[in-house]
């Protein structure tokens, strides 16, 4: 979604001037840092709450604030990349993410930490889609399956490895190093992106065509819709869902703003999010499937550490180890699938794998 819906012919013919594997390493380093931070702090919530004189319930806003800002920025990635330039925007996001990570580690209060996490999530929200788009364009069609396997390895495995890494750092050092560890890798990612990345010609042309137009109305509807939805899903069970008045009001606001956002974006000449691409059946189905996979993967990695530590008395490191085994299976499967996509019909692969992928989540829960 980082590319415009209608790309000119040279978008597929263009190739970078450097080895695509160098580009892959540069963008995946940034992506792994961002995805890792969606789960690495999960096992440290109890320590964060104790150190900052807050309850565990209040400390969950450390996760919620990150996800809300991340969800708002992520759909805007395509527009922002064409407006600022993909390379410039990516490096700016990595810089913002690194500085926000330093602020998270230095936080002296829960309020300051939440604000820093909002900034961290906003800066990191664009890293996943940008990396995927860059990898797709950097590799020739026959090698894109392997490139997507590399991308999947970072996006799927990082949230599973995160609790183990976070637990080890929290138990042996301090929860603050969960955030400080991002700084040297963020600097390395910026230097590599500056050295290896370049914008394709069609993105520069898109920037010139768009000019200075900003879809403020679409952004407002989207921010209101996603922010209220995220807060409802995160806090609803604590207030008995629709028995609470504020849940009913927030749900109404979320639904109305979602409908308004879709209506506005479909009719806008310069939409913030190009929803028309969902007319492509393959793209729409792929988006739906990855949404379901994301729900299963991220929900278990967020909830299980709290369950294991709060109710079963596991230390932070051990709670991370309980979640990590399915990461081994994901790594092995991705290496195989990356080569199979060039040999087997991908529809057949999805059909065979779909009944099996929820099983690791159930095994982890057990």
C-alpha cells in the first residue's frame, strides 16, 4: 500500500543500483525493531508498574498507547511516502523511533512513558509497510517469494522472540534497557538506509503530481475511528463492555467516523488511504487473511505474559520462554515457503496451511 494504486510501467522495470540483499538487511533491521517493541515490553509491565508507582492495570496503557498511534499512522504510509519521498520518510521514522525509545528508557513517570510510547508508535507505524514495498521493488519477480519470506520472518518471529528478550533484560538488568537497546540498532539502520536506499522514479513523479495537498478531513476521521476502537477493545472488558455508558458512546463515535472515513476516501481525488485497491480480489483476500493472522499472533503474545506472571507466578524470562517455541516453527516454515512460492500455486499453499496456523497459538496457551 505504499505505492499509488496505478503505477506507471517503469515501476516494475526499475531496479536499485545496489545489491538488493543489502537493502533487505537495512529495511528489515528497522522493521524488526518496530515489531519487537509491540511485544518486548509485555513481560516488563509488572516491573514498570512497580518502578513508576502505578498499578498493572494502569501500566497496560504502555501497550495501548503504542498500538493506537501505530494503527493511526500505518494506513497513511503510502500517502506520506509519496508526499515526503520514501527514503526521506523512512529515515525520519527510524530517527523518531530511536529518539522516542531513548525517552521511554529515561521516563520518570507513567505519564511521560505513555507520551513517549505514543511518539514511538507513531514513528514506527510506517516501518512495516515501507519495508515490504521496498523489498518487493528491489527484487526481481522470481526472487520476491524469498524476499517476502525474509519480511515474514521479521514480522512474525519478532513478536514471539520479543517476550523472551524482554524477560531476560528485565530480570537480569532493568526494564529501561528494553527501550535503550533500540538506540544502537536504530542508528545502524539509519546509516544503512542512507547508504543503500533510493526512491524509484514513479514515487518522485507522484510527489510532483500531488503537490502540497493534505487530506486533513480523512486523517481526522481515521484517527477518531482507530483511536476509539483501540481504547474500546483494550478497556472494554474492565468496564463490562456495553453496560458502561462510555463504551456505548465510544462505539457509536467509532462506527460513525469509520463510515465517514470510507465515504470520504472513496470520493476524494487525493485520498489519504487508497481504498480503491481493495477492488482487486486477490489483494482484498490477502488483506483479510493477514488481519486474522495478526489478531491471533498479537493477542496471544500480549495476554499470555500477563496471565503467566500474574496468576501462575512465572518470572518475566520464563513467561517469555513459554511463548517462544512457535517462533522456531515459524522460522522453519518461512524458509521453506519462500522457495515453494516459485514452484507451487500460492492458492494451494494458503489452502493447506490455513487450517494449521492457529494451532501454535493454542499450544502456547496450553
